C-alpha cells in the first residue's frame, strides 16, 4: 500500500493528497457531525460549531456543551478520538481515569484516547464547555459504563473503569442530595 493510503476508518485519503473534488467530498464524509447540529439531552444540550481536518491531518469536531445545574453525563470512553474540554462558564466537575477534578471558568483538561471520563455540574447555574474532539469523530464512538438516565451500558472490566465508576457514583450521590 502506498503512503497515501486511506486514513484508517474514515474512507478518504489524507488531505495532502486530495484533489479539490475529493477535498469537498472529504468534508461530506467527515463525522456524522455537521456545523449547526444540536441536540437536547436529559443533562443539557450541545451544538456543533466547527468540523474539519486539523493540522495533524485528523478529523476534528468542536462543540459547545451546556451542562444543566445538578446534572451529569454518562461515564464513558472513546476508542477513536481524544477530547479537550475548556470551561467557558461555571464550574465543571470531571471524572477522568478514576480521579475527580474541579475546573473553574478558564481551565481545561485533555481526555486521552480510551480515557474513562464524564462531566458533571454541581453548581446552581449552567456550565458551558467548549469540547474539541480529535481523531475519528463519530457519535457512535461511545462506550458507556454507567448512565444516570438509563441508557445502555457495558461492564466495568478493568481497574481504571472500576475506579472511575466509584467516583461517578460518589458525584451522583452528591447530586441526589443537593
């Protein structure tokens, strides 16, 4: 196979070797995400504000996520993407690989590939987070280990996930008391 092989799992060549037509087609073949996509979830909402190919020749997707007061997202990991979260408003409580972090406005955290993570808002106002996904950005790339809203999960079968689950349940308990 030559050095311009299809990028793993994306179905299109690297951007250095795309023709103009392929570049346009490549944009269409990017993740299921497109600018303007949005959804309301039990925990809050998200809006896609940018998608494309980054300087490392990988897909990226940038979202604005609003976590409502007293809400928590599922404990999850991703096999094909990394994430960078930047707190724009409020204070974000994070579970990352068995650790609990508290991030005020202006702080950020990087979620590595296969990092077990979640966001929570223990505050009384909305928490707004800029999320930048890098890698293969697909909504289907979610492995859920626990979900406060009853969505399907899979077993926590390693130490990192078990430790993360304990932290998640601790935060969930705090939210239920609040």
